[in-house]
C-alpha cells in the first residue's frame, strides 16, 4: 500500500513536470520569438535569442521523455482495472515521444539555415527567410500531429479512472473531455484552418485534476486493495 502511494505521487510529480516543459517549449518560446507575417523580424529574434530558442528545443524533447515516464507510472496505477486497456496509455505515448522529438529537427533546421555561412552564399536573404518560414510552419504542423496522441492517451486513462473507484469518477470524465479538446484542435487545424478557437485551452481541467489528485491524495487505499485482490484472483484462475 505504501508502494502504490509512492507510485501515484511519482506519477503526479512527473505529470506536473510536463506542464512547464511543454508550456515553455511549445507555447512560450514561439510566442516570444515568432513575429506573425514578418519573417525578417522572426529571424532576427531567433539569432538574437539563440540560447532561448535552443532551450525551447531541449524543453520540448524533455517534455516528450517525461510524458513516457508519466505513462509508465500511470499504467502501474491503473493496470489493476484492466491491464490490456492500460497498455494503450503506454502505446500512445510511445508514439507521441518520437513524433515530438523528430519534430524538433525542424527547429534545428532553422538554426542551421540562419547560422550557416554556406547558405548565405547560396540563397538570398529573402530566400533564406522563406525557408525558415517553411520549417517553422512544419514545426507547428508537427505539434498538431503529436497532439493526436496527447489526446488519445487520455482516452484509456479517463476510462480506467472512471471504472477504478480508487480515483474519483469525475476526474475520468474530465480526462475524456480534455482528450476531445486535443482531437478537435487537430481536426480544425487541418480541415478548418480559419477556425478561431483552440478548444484545448478550455478543456485542460481533467489533466490538472489528475495531477493534483495523484500528488495530494494518491489513491483510495481501501478501494485499490479491492481491485488488487480481484487482479490476484484473475491471475490464479
């Protein structure tokens, strides 16, 4: 019982760590450095704040790795409800991690283009800025593709939390709602690019509730023990 409490709090801590890493690398750095419709100013900002840009790359990669670690610990908590379904939490994050990390190569390409002297002799400044714009756009598209799996890993998590009884059902409901926010954003981004809202900005409550429940409460030990006993019985049948 002490072990599951430790596992739950570790999962909560890792989940919490995802938030600043993701916000910094995915949201803050682009917002600070990218000037909409002005690639000349964007290129100048990136060169003048190269360390910040590189830090954004590292932060995004760490966020992907921490997501995998979080999924592993959440799997350990929820596998007693249904181990086969809990494995989907792992599978989806095992996809999102490499997609997210490979996507950062677009940011690396931006640095290579802006800092490589050989490119300055081949391309005009306008052509270089156009290439930088393409890679920055690809980076944005990459985040949207990764967003599919950030949404999908919440579906089995939310369902198993709802069934578990040792974590409140309402958190499971909100996790499903959060997953829908990510999936709607992906759909609107690719099919309706002029859609004015980012739905996930309004559906994040499920993940926040999950983080703080795991950190502060962990699990209901009595209810967890009931599921643990059911799991042991199934294994012996």
